[in-house]
């Protein structure tokens, strides 16, 4: 799994479903750091990140799009 150095250098992408209201930037950011996926709160990027295996991330996306 990636360490702090990989997360510092990671390219973070905001969710396409994030709020566009100027004072309510409620969204998550995702970074693909092989062989894992990191997720963090865009309002508190210094607050740390959750790290998921690529397989777990794919499962999450598949079930989330199915409404589970």
C-alpha cells in the first residue's frame, strides 16, 4: 500500500458529483496510487486519506452505481 510520500505526490481528482455551491464544497477526492486507491475529504486534505485496494474500489463503484 502507498505511504505518505506517494500520497503527497498523488494527483487528486474531485468527484464529478461534488457540490458547486460556493460555500459548500462537499465532496471527496480520489487519487490512483498503484496498486491502490486513496480517498480524502476535499475540505480537509490534511486530515488523511482512506486507502483501498483496487479490487475493493471497483466493488464499491459497482455496488454504488447499482444503488446498494
